[in-house]
C-alpha cells in the first residue's frame, strides 16, 4: 500500500498565532512528508507492504515503526486543531474528564506537566483504556498508545520541530497556545466511537 499525505482541514495560516504558517509548512509540509516517503520506501518487500497504518503502529518495530507511527501521530495531531472555537470539552467527554481528573483545569495542569516534563523528543497523550477510563501517558520519540491497547484521544507533539521556529526553547509557551486551537468536538467523536 502506498501511504499518502493527509489533507489538512484548514489553511496553513489558519492556526496563527498559536502555530505559524512557517511551522505548518515545515512540520506538515517537510517533516510529515519525509515520514510518509520513508515509510513507503521501507515497507517495500516486507510483511508490512499491505498493512494498515494501525497495524504498523501495533506490530512493527525499528525504522518501519518509527516512520509509520510518526505518520499516524502527525495525522492525528493535525486533525485535532481548528482555527475557531470548540475549545472546551462538553457532554460525555467533559463528564469523563471531571471523573478522571477532578476538573478540566486540573486535567490541563496534568497534561501540561506531562508535556513540559517529557525529556527530549516525544508525545503526550490522552487516551481511553478498555474500561473507558481516561489516562495521560508520555511516549518518547514516535511512541504511540495503540501499542499498549489504549484508544488515543488527544496528543501534544513536543519534538522541537513542532515549536522551535515560533517559540525557540519555550516549549511551555507553545503548549499554552495550543490549548486555544483544540477542537474538542473532534476529541469527543474519538471518545464516543
Ligand atoms: Mn512533529
């Protein structure tokens, strides 16, 4: 199977000022494109030649996992954002967040702590476990909760390429801005699925 670039559901400048067009052009246009190209080259003639991206995330290792999971993670990441509104969870997702973390504010505090505290490159994740309970996990490099049997709902990319152009070393400032562009309706659809 030949993997293709996901289509962004917004214009490259639509997330400004939280994420600049320059960062989208580099992060989506260059970094993600490279992962897609690498993956398509790497799977040729292997057991993963016709696998889905989900299967690659769950079963592959080494370079195929790294590039495949990065394609999955970035597709999921870029699809979480919206330039307008839906910036707080509602309905059953709001209830689940309150149950697991006490309040939305406290969830944000814990998710920020996981994201800021992740050493080096990686991802912070909000996922649903098999019992429907919400959990925050940290993954290094291309790490993805699908491998642990979790259902991912939300992720923050804390690789420097996600923020260095706009925020330099200020990872926390970048993450504070990202809260304003999360489309919680998208997160809720993932939660109830
Ligand atoms: Mn990235």
